[in-house]
C-alpha cells in the first residue's frame, strides 16, 4: 500500500485540488495519503467505500471532497451529516485547522473508523458521533449551532435540506455535494424551497456544476445560505 500511496498519489491530489483553486501543501498531501491508507485498510471490515483503486480514491474521494473547501468560511463550526468514510469533513479539517468539525453517521463501525483516523492524524478539532441527525439536533448546543452543514451524495437533496435546517445558524450555509443529475436535483430543490418559504424559511442558492479533473465525472455543489428561520 505504501508504494501506491506514495509520491505519484500525492501529486495527483495536489494537481487535482489545483483544478478547484485549492492549494494542498506537501505536509497535507502526506496526511491525506495516510488517511487513504487507513480508509483502504479498514474498508474490508467497515465497507467504507466501493472505490478501492488508490488513484480513484485520490480523485473521487480526496479531490472531490476538496472541491467544497472554498465554500467553507474560516473558523466555521461544520457539521458533516452521513459522513461515511469522513468526506468532506476530514479533508476540509486538514485544509483549515480553524474549522471545528463534527462528523455524524448512523453506522457504529464507520464512526469507530472516524475516531481512529482523527487520533491517527492528530485532528483534535474533529469529533465523530454515532447518531441519527434527526435526534442529534435536539441536543443542547446542536440546534442552530453550526455555520455550515454538509453532506456528500445524500440520496435526496430535499430530505437533506430539511434534515440540515435545524442545525444551521442564521446566515449559515447548507452545502449539498451531488452527482451529475443536476436538472433533477434543481427541480426537487426548487419544490422544497417553495415549501419552506411558505413556512417563513428563506434561502439564497448558488448552484456550481463541476467536473473531476482526471475522469471528467460530473458533479455539482448546491450552496444554500439561510436568511431567516
């Protein structure tokens, strides 16, 4: 595993991130390689990822996660719902140590992995919680307590927005990282936002389509800023 996650792997991450205007230092690229190594080592018992080719992990996990970094303000309190193997929360925390990151997943084994990685990578600003988001929002300090709420490949954008809403501070952001079904997601989101507007909840929305730099796979970011709630 050492060879395939060596210099060439790190260079791929650095080059891929630059596609989004994100600069990855040598120190951070080495830390991301360690993270990838642990992800693949734990994958057999935890089913963390269907992507097992190291170079695909570089692009479709690490680089893809870094695409969201420019949209997360410094010193944000970030909540990553349904984080799975830790994307995008862990790469975001590596890029900006001023972030306070909470990773949430309903699968206990995945959370065990996340806690292990946070220790191994020395990321004291990262906490991993085994919980369902619907219940977590009722805990003290969680409701309306986050500047940014993210999720990657959440099955339904409207369900994610409604799940994220209780956590977001006024003027905070919900960022949905989605695949190539842009028009479909836009249609679903438009209907969801109309429903929320009727309840007095108003968002502004920025839709950012992008492609991954090596495979050309289509992706999109939906960045929603909360105006009143």
